[in-house]
């Protein structure tokens, strides 16, 4: 029997870490998501021009899990592990 359906189609790309979590939480609630992945692209070692990302998982229940800097492939694996 399949598990419960999750609405997890959400991401938050921010260029200012100061509001990263607050903005991602607002988007999570506004869209009725179960999980959002906040992507910090402000750091020079993460984002669009490099092969690494620094993300934070935020759950609808209030859980916040910042991940260490890792490759984009590793981030994708961690996202899939959460689904």
C-alpha cells in the first residue's frame, strides 16, 4: 500500500541569508507544502556558478534542517531520501 501523498513541489532560492528561512517558511505555508528546500545562493561556494549548494530542509511541522555544503548531486540524493 502506498504511503500518504505529499505536496513537496517547492523550493526557495534566496540571495540574502538573513531572510532565507522566513521567506521559505512563508512560501511553504502559502503553497500548502509538506517540505520546502531553501537554497542559499548568496555564498560564493554555493549556487548557480559552482557545483555545490548549501540548502536547508523546512517541514510543514516546523522542522528546520540545514545541510552542510555539498555537491548538487548529493543535495538531490538527500531530497530524494526525504520523499
